[in-house]
C-alpha cells in the first residue's frame, strides 16, 4: 500500500512538472520558430474554417439545385395537365364537327404527353409519386383508347349514343386525371418546400460556421501574438536597461535572470558576462593604479633622499682635504644608500612590468566585450527583420479579405440580375394568362430566393468588414512592436559605441604604462652607473686627495640624475591619479 501511495505521489509530482517543462522548451525555442508556430497555427485555423465553409456552401448549392429540379418537375407536371386538357378539347371538337384534323391534333398531343411522361418518370424519387404517376398514365391511356379506338369508330358507324357515352367517360377520366396531377403537384411542392427550407438552413449554418471560425481565429491568434511579443519585449527591456546602466558606469546592477536558450537568453547571458568581465578588469586596473601611485611616492621619496645624499657628498668633498677616512666613510654610506635605491628601482621596474601585463589583459577583455556587443547588434537586426516579415504577412491577409469583399459584390450583382429575371418571368406569366400560372409561381419563388441571397450577401459584407477592421488593428499592433524593436536596436548600437570608446581609452592607458615601464628601466640602468661611480669614489678617496674635484663633479652629476628620477616619479604619480579618476567613473 505504501509503495502504491508513493507511486501516486510521484506521478502527481511528475504531472506538475509538465507545464514547467513545456514553458522551458518554449523559452528555449528561437524567436523565428516562435513566430512561425504562431503564424502557422493561425493559417491552419483559417484553412480549416475555409474548408468547413466550402463544404457547407457546396451542400447549400446542392440544395438549391434540388429546388431548381423540383421547379422543373412542377412545370413538367403542369404541362401534363395542359396536354390532357388539350386532348379533351380535341375530342369534344371532333364529336361536334367530325373533322379528321382534330384526330391528328389529338395524336400530336398524345405524343407530346408520352415524351414528357418518359422524361418525368425518371426524375420521380418517392414511392407515392411513382404510384400517382402510374395512375395518371393509366387514365391517360384510357382516354386515348376511348377516343381513338372507340369514339372515332362509333361516329364513323353513326352510333352517336355510344360516342356521347364515350365522351362523358373521357370527361370523367380527364377530371380524375387532373385531380391526380394536382395531387402529384402538391407532393412535389411539399418536397420543394422542404428542399428550400434545407437550403436556407444550410446557408444559415454556413454563415454561423464562418463567423465562429473567424472569431476562433481572432480569439486564439491575436492573444498568442500578443503573448509572444510581450514576452520578447519585456526580456529585451531588461537587457537594454542593464546595458544602459553599464554604459553610464554603474556596474553594481543585478545581473539579468533569464535562463532561456533562445537569442534573447543568449544575449542576456552575454551581457551578464560582459558586465562581470568589465567589473573584474576595472577592479584590477584600480588596484594596479593604486599600487603604481604608492610605488611612485616611494620612488620620489627615495630620489629625494638620494638627492640629499648627493648634496651631502658635495659638502663632504670640500672637507676631504681634512681627512680621507671621513671621505671614505661617507662614500661607503653613500654606496649602501645607492644599493638600497637600486633595489627599490628594480622593484618598481618589476611592478611596472606587472601593470603592463595587466593592462594588456584589460585590453584583451575589452576586445572580447566589443565582439559580444557586435553579436548583440547582429541578433537585434535579425529580430527586426523577423518582426518586419510578420507585419508584411498580416498585411497580405488584409489584402485577401479585400478580395473576399470583391467576390461578395459579384454575388450581389448576380442576385440583382436574378431578381430582375424573376420580375420579367412574372410579367411573361401574366401575359400568358391561365396557362402561365405555374410559371408565375416559379418566378415568385425565384424572386424570393434572390432577395434572400441579397440579404445574405449584406450580412457577409458586414462580417468581411469586421474582419478587415480586426486585421487593421493587428497590423497596427505589429507596427508598434516593430517600432519598439527598432528602439532596442538603436540602444544596443549606442552601447557598442560606448564599448569602442572604452577600448580606445584602455589602449591609451596601455601605451602610457609601457612608457612608465621604459622610464623605470632607464632609471635602473642609471642607478647602476651611479653605484659604480660611488664605489670608484670610495676606492679613489683613499689613494689621492687630488681626486676631490672629480668626486665633486660626480656628486653633482648624481644630483642632477636624482632630480630627473624625482621628476619621472612625480609624472608617474600624476598618471596613476588620472587612471584612478578614469576608473572611478564606474561604480564597482
């Protein structure tokens, strides 16, 4: 039991992680793939709605064709009634006049009836219609037989009573046949009404599906586009904010917390790394400049001491005549002081080399930061291109909706022409009188259908107008996002310019440090020469007092060298202070 509970708990925890995993996968996708997913999803919804609407319209077209077929059937059935009436008239006229011309006319109407019956029989669908039609054919055959086979022969045999009896029989059969024809027409009208109702329902369904599909596309597509754009904009604002702070010298800002692996995530990681590297470099430069400043002060102090020692040597040279021992002791002290001075100069030279190495490292890191900023500018330009493509594609969608409006206008023109044709047909039916009543009913139905089509076209026009307005709003939103991306690109490029300025300043600093190191090297060489001269003074002072003047000259030369060393040390101290001021611009 405990194992099952643990498995259930693990399963629940695993299910809770799925949304996080999906969110991480989405953030790790490239920006182009994100926009392509949203775009293709919207296109898929549009295509699906178009297919559904096409199927609905196709079904509606079949219903309209069925209504048209029923109208043709009604015309044919009404024509059958007309032919039956015409044959009955020929029969009555022949009974009165016994003119053979009426027999020929009767046969022509009989042939017309048979041809129309054959055509109409193949279009009947229901069992009840076929049964009624079979009765009509049988009664028509009875009428034909009564006239051609019996009434004609009775009149030729002068059997008027039989002829009148057959005439009465034909009249009854005619009336029965007309009733059957009317009953068949009622059935067909009922079927026609059902087909018309189904066509209306199909049209209403098509409109509902079209509106629902478009609303679904708007409800899903627009929020997805807004969510993606807002996510990208908020993350880019964080990057721009941090780079602006760094450009203003503030390196104490918190790093960007963006763990995505897309272009913006890589840009955020690069900016964080750049900030930390710049901070580390500037801290090294600050420490090195402080060290150079303190060493230069020590060097100045040592030079002052050496200068004072040289002055003491000059004074001592005047007193050498009183005792070479005192001169030798002073020379020995001077030699020891110079050894200490040489050690300090060598130490300063080594520190100068260290500073030079550190400045070269600073220069390399600054070049890396410059390259990273160039990559950031390239990525921003790619983002700019993708957003511009999205704007163009939505504008293409707006153009397609305009084409739909043109098609709706064409359909409206067809409906108007159909209405005009129905009006002309009604006028012709009125001229035909009694024989045109059936055609007048058809014309009236066509007119109603054209009016319904015109009404539907108006509704479709309103829907298409709404789609165009929503599409214009989407275009406006994408243009605003494109403007924000443009501003981000300009800020990144400005940050790149600031890095170029930093790189130039670091190059100048490296050149100056190199000069300082060279000066320290010269000082060390001069100090070695001075030490050798002092040793020579110490050895010569015991041999001859005559060398006092030469020692004094050497002391004067040493004093001038110390003045030069002191001046160089002061310049080194000034350069170190300037370097500190440059570094203090940044908040570490």
